[in-house]
């Protein structure tokens, strides 16, 4: 339970004032309903949000989204901006799965066409997209290929006949963050990542076949060819072992140098270094490389999914990319802070960039809806950010104490959802009851003015690691 005071601002906002504990340099601002706040209080995520407010150079409030839950140092569902000249960068503010993100494909298929062959489709997708820990890619990368991926992202894939430049146009940063430097990535990270390009991670990662269940913004939905009943594919995964190792490497490095920079924090998991320091700059170059790897990973998975659809249905099936966006990343951006324009490094950990008009994807669980939103001007209050999902309610160990994998699979099938998973844990740890109510989370984001509803998507087929 939270041991520091929290004040109600309005129906969807709460504040932990910077006077609440020693060392806080700014407030923490929480977006949540009263009911969600009660769920959020069950772990240490609000304590972590207050800790984030102690970071050197932090500007504006430390932000917590309605899907917030406890993470490594930073809460998952957190946003923090630090001044580009005087602030710090913290690997924990990005997380171990650098550029974990979501890619949404539209399709020309209607659910009535897919239902009769849904089991065959899910099985084909499960065969064609390697999923889970230890699964190896069908793509064989040389050392030079991997460095090219880290440097240029999915441009490498397009050059090798995978996907198209149209996909790049609908990808955040066109899939290539500036400043990437493969030399900043350790040989161990490269060794872990090389066999994993084009593979789906384990845990909460997934590939879902979904149906457009309801349209809220007809004009926006039509721009993306999202009529009610149309099929979509949502892909959620990140930088796999490569990104995890990058974070591991730089957390350890920053723990070693914090004393040199006279940085003292309430939690060592917030380990950081000045943005302009050699350590900070190396991490940002390595992080950009891992982000490019993740965009390439989702790009390759998307093409494998298209090919699977064509095997089961028709070579004429059209599956354009709607958008691909990261939700674990740090980016240099310009924002208004206290009425002044400032260049800041925005850490988004389990939070999605939500600039006005930009697509925002909010996945639910494998048994509940996901949402397509559009960023709104009000997101400037949160440094152009919105939530990234429903957010965990139960820990993975607690979730496993519920129903068995077979019971979960049977229950989902009774609701018309076909699931294939490499492991039992892929189902038990990720059962729908382990997550907050997606409708409540989206209500907060919509009503607080961060992003607005466009369409609700419901799963009918799920691939898990």
C-alpha cells in the first residue's frame, strides 16, 4: 500500500505532491478512475512513480497511466521527461524489452469468410511465426546483416524482399531511429538477438487475428479501411534477447558510475547517467539499435502473417499496415513545459506516443477487446503519451494459480476464440483475469483527453509463445 499522500485533482487525475517525500523534484500525476486507483494501490507502482520524480533534471510531473503496474525501477505505464542538457537517462525508464510495441494490419477479409477456416488459419500462423523462448528464426543473419538491421532497421528487410517501403511509411520513425550504433551493442546482446529476428516473444507477447467489433469514429475508421466485421491482425512483441541484454549491460554500467556523477536515488533500479555523459550517449546509441531490431522483428512477423493468410485464403488478400508504434523507448522531443518550449528526453515505459492524429494501440488480453485510438491535443499534458494496454492486475505467479491451460483454452473456444500456445504458461500467466478491465482503462484515456476511441477489436484467433 502507498505510504505517501495522494490528492484528487478531478475524476481522472490524481497527484502525489513533491512535498510528499524527501528528494522529489516534481509532482507525480496519475491518470486513473477511482476504481482503477484502488487496483493500482495493490502493488508498489505509485511508490515507484514518486521515486521517478527524484531523477536529476526531470521536468514536468512524473506521469502514471491508468494501466500502471509495478516494474523494474520505473513503473510500467510510466512517462518521465528529463532536460536534454541537465537531465539523466535511465535504462529502467525504457525497460528490458526495448521497443516492445504493437503493429496493426488491416485486411480485405470479412469475419464471415474467415470463421469457417479459422482453425486452419491459426495453425498456419503458429507454424509460420516462431513463438516463445528458445525458438529460432527462419531468417539466417550474418554478422554484417545483423549490424545492418541495428543500423537501418526494416530497410534491411525490404532490401531482402521482405515487406515493402509502404510498410516503412506507416512505421514510427520509419523503423529507423537516428543515432543507432551497432558498436554500442555488446557481442553477447548480438549473440542473443541474431537467431530471433522474425520471432514472437513469450510472456504477454502475441499475434492476434481480430474482428472490428464496433466503430466509434467513422471518418477515422474509413481512413484505415476498418469497417465493422473486417479482420485485422495485431502483433505485440519487441527486441527479444538483444534488447534485454542491452538493458542488462547498461544498468550495470550506470550503477557503477552514479557515484562519480554524485547521483543518489531512493532505488538502485533507477540507475542512470547524465544524458550528455559518455555512458548516457552510449546507452542511447545502443537503445536506438535495439529499437531498430524490434521494428525489423515486427516487420518480418507481419510479412510471415500475410503469407500465412494467403496460404489459407487467396493470393489476392490485401493486408496493409495501419501503423507500428513503440511503447518502451526514450526519444528526444520538444514539448511545452511551464509555458516554454524545451528539448527533453521522454522516457516511455509501457506508454505509447500519442501525438494529435497519431494511431495509438491499446491491447487487452487474449479474451478481451483491444482498441485503436487517435492521439489528441490533450496528450501534451503527458508529453504526448497515452497508455499501452490494460495493465496487469495479478502477478504471473498469482495468475498461474487459477485455471489450468486446458480449462483456459476450452473456455476461450466456447467464446469463439481459437488459441495456440507453445507452453502452458503462455495461457495461465496471461489469462484474461490477470489484467485490468480494458474498458475502464480506455475510458480514462478517452475522457481525460489523451486519445479518442476509433474502433474496438475483438480476438478470434491467438498465437502465444
